[in-house]
């Protein structure tokens, strides 16, 4: 049969739908740009929510919004061994999906559609990330045809047994042992207009399926359940499942009971699948009902995405806070290191030990101290005499200063690395950045870097002395003999303070500083010495800060490489989606009120008659059709030509149209082959199941409960 389906119209969305689509596009862009790289509490869940939100936008919501007339996608999902593939095959009367736990189509879910609806699924309108497989012949020319071997793909299976406007997708097991299959199953269910969830009387209470069902209830997804492989005597399990559905926000979900037993052809008997077949066939033949299901699911997904966007915005804010917290730990640790070096080089500690000994060897402290007492003039004479008469050898002093200063800087850097590492390791956001980075100690190149910077600083000091001496002609002769000695004196004076020294050390170190100061003052004068000392100190502090900044950058570079945008852009996009959704629904309500009030009231009357009399006939199948405008491309099949799935006609004949057949308002109950017998006997209870109870009120009223379609179309049962 030729495919005469026109391709989906691009850019056909107008009005409030277009505004909503634009808002969702902006939300998608923000979600795509959202990065959650830090392992902050809840980040793993947020990453999964972000991926799921993008999948649902791409796989379902945007395509559905832009193609309102596309066939209704019913995803058949459930647990391992529940009989999903057997059910699909039995409804069609042909083997399109291979049943069995180890079926080869595990990662190639089967999408069954009417041949004339092929144009809707061959391209990338829905599930654009999955390749298309045409039957058993490999990839088609549609979306994902160039996917890598082994990648997830959808196998398209055209079948004239399926009503036009309806598609069935046999999904992988939701509890598959392979994680990729579980993810794919969840992704496919999120792309569904309607969930047909299959379970068994033995496994209906399993945790994994109920996690998904709770998600469906939260998102107001449209759901129907099939209890498969029900043996005689299992009615209590079915009733328990019905109670669980009612208690978990799924009271409007129809529940179909399929008895155990497969024929020699591998298919379930027609009477076993009759209720499901009739329900799906009538849904496929009612364009307004299909649109109502799609719109209800779409609305739930939009609301869920808006809320999820706000939650992800909070997660993005938490990422920024976590990064700031980690950065602050680095800054505090290395600020303490800089303060530690500053204290050690200004409290006189540097004038102890080897530095002091080498200095005393250089200047002869005792003689110069006595000279100082005689006045500055004699100090100048002593210094000049010292420089002329005894050649200075300042190199040992410079080396001692370099060794002592390097030890101080290295100790401070190591301590900062340890503090930072401990802070990050104790923070979940930082712990994930630490493995195999060796950040608990300072870098392997730090010692060489420190030695280089200290030598550079000493060269700076000598340059300062040389520049100052060149400006004082009277000291040129002294400078020609003693630039290095004067430079060492300036280095000593830069460390000059008696803080932290006690006892004899105060006198020794203090005297050492005084000698250096008086020596320099004798050559350059008081003001010049103060300026030179401050400049030498500033240059030392700058080089130390540079070294510590390089060490801190080993941490902060990791944070700088992260893309953290904060949550405000995403929050604004999610709020815009919520606003656009409210405007779209308000416009939809106004259209319904202004255009279809009279026909909707007529539909209510027809539905009430059909429900009370148990006729459930062709008139009731159009309930709600007048209340909702038909979408473009939703042209229903001519009367009497609607295709019925296998077992549907037999069910209608036996049941007298009672139950989920052509009465869309009779959903929400429990249906089985036994219900047809009860219906044929004249019972009007829509909730009868294999001898189970009706879902009437406490007074024994067994009229049909408020059903799936009535609730969906906004018309509850009237008392």
C-alpha cells in the first residue's frame, strides 16, 4: 500500500502554540548549555534530570507541539517476561516483535504503524537520536541511518492491522539487566502520548515499574495497565493492583486483565485480548479522543519540564556556590602561606643561625658596634677602611640568605597545599577533582622556581644599591669596592626586626640590624636607606606572592576550566515556559467556550445516555469531538471503515458494547474477558473483573465510575 501521508508541515505552529514552542526552544538551549561538573550533593540526580529533560523535549514535546496531527504513540512498556511482545503480536494477529527475554530486538524496539502513517516515523520527527531500521533489512534512509553498529535503533514495522492514527512501540524491559536498555526504556516511555504498561499477577508490586508509574502520575501522563498471565484464582492480586492504582494517583487508568495461555501460533486468544483491542481500536478511530490524550500528556510534560527547569536552576546555583567555596579554601590557605613567609622574613628569624654567622664574618660586628658609638662619621671611616683594607666576600652571606629564605617559602607552600587538599577532600564538590593530581604537596618544580626567584630578588637588591650609588658622587669609590657588601647589608636590613627573638639573640640580631642600617646610612643617608629598604621588601613580597599564586593555580585552574553559568538564565527560561503554557491553555479554554459550548453540551447528553443504557455505541465514540477542535491532519476515517485490532469485534459482539469499547467515558475500571460475559447478561457495572467487585459507592451504586476519557475531557460522572 502506497504511503500517501503528507510530510509534517514545518513552521505550521501559530498563535499561543507558537509562543509555547519558542519558550520551549529557549528552555532547551539553556538546558543544553547547563553544566553541572562538580559533584555537589544532588548533582548526579540533576545531571540525569537534565538529560531526561532534553530527551523529552527532543523525543516528544517539541515534535508533538509542532505536529499536532501526528499519530498517537502508544508505548508498550513493562518488566522482563511480562509478555509485552506477545501482547503486541496478539493485538495485530501477526508476529512483528520477537518475544523472549533474550530477543534480538532488545536494543531495537519495534514501532508498529499503519502503512499510510509511515511518513510520520521514518524521519526524525520523534526520537531523532535513534536510527531507523526498516524491518529486518538494516537502517533505513531516515533519522540515524548512519548510526554506529550496536547503537540503539527503532525498527519500523508497518501493519495494516493497526488503525490509522495510532502507533504501538514495543519498548525494552524497564528492569533489564543491561543499564543501556533500562535507560532506553525510560526514554521511550517519556516520548509516549500514552503508556500501555504491562505487568503480571506475580510482579505487579515490583519497585522498578512503580517508580516509573509514580513518575507518570506526577507528570499526569495518560496510562493504561495490562495484567498479563493471570491464572484462575488470581483475582485478589488484580483487585490489589486496582487499589494501588487508586491510591497512587492513577485512579483514571484503565486496567485490563489478560488470562494465561498462548495458542500454538504463539498468540493470545482473541477473547483474552479483546478488551485491550477494542479500547485501542476505538481510540484510533476517534481523532478528538486521540488529540485529547495527546494534549493531556503534553500539558503534563510541559508542567513537569517547567518545574524541572526551576529545580535545575537551583542545582546550577549550588554549583556556583560550591565552586566559590572551593576557591575560597585555596585563597585562604595560600594567603596564610604568604602571611607565614612575611612573618618569618620580618620578625628577625632570618637573622639567626647561618645568616648571622656569615654576616659576622663579613663585617666584624664587635669593631663596628664600637665605631657606631663614636658617631656616624667614624662609621663611614670604618666602613671605607673595611672595604679597602679587607676585600669583602659577601657570597657566603648571600647563599645563607638564599638557603634560609627558600626553606621558609617551601615550608609555607607545603603547608598551604596540605590545608587546601584537606579542605577539598572534605568537600564532595572538591573530592572529585583530586584523584591522581598529586595536590597534597607543593609542585615538583617549586624548589627550582623558589631558587630562581630568590636569586632574582638578590639581583634586584644589588641593582637598587648600584642605582643609588650612581646618584651619589661622593660614595663612588666606596661603591666600586663594596656594592655586594652594601647589597647584603640592605638584604639584612629588609629582615630587620627583633620581634620573636629573646635573650642573647635580641642583642645579636638587633645589633646586626643596627650595623647594617648605620652602614647604609653612612653611605646613602637616612631617607635613601628607608626608601631602599621598603623597595627591597616590596620586591621580595611580590616574588613570594607570585610563587604562591603559581602553586594555588594548580587548584584554581581546575575551577577556571569549569563552565558554571549559574541558574538565572535557566530560571528565566523555565518561568517563560510556565507563562506561555498558561496563556496557551487560556486561549484553548476560550476557543472551547466560544465555539463548542452547544456541541459539547450535546456530547455530554449523548455520553450520559450511552453510559446509562450501556449502549456505548457510535454516538458515544464521538464524545468530546465537538468540544475540541480537530488538529490539522487529524481527518478521521470514514464511518464504518475504521480498522479494528484482533479480538476487538468479537469483544464488542459478546459484550454488547459495554466496557472500554466505543464508550470513551467508561475507562478507569478493570476489564477482562469475563466483563464481556457480565455485559452480555445485562449488568451495567463498568468495573467488573473476573468475579471482582464494582467500583461503585458505599450504597451499592454500581454505575460506571468517573472514567479515563470523562476525566480527560473534563466531564465527571453526574450524580
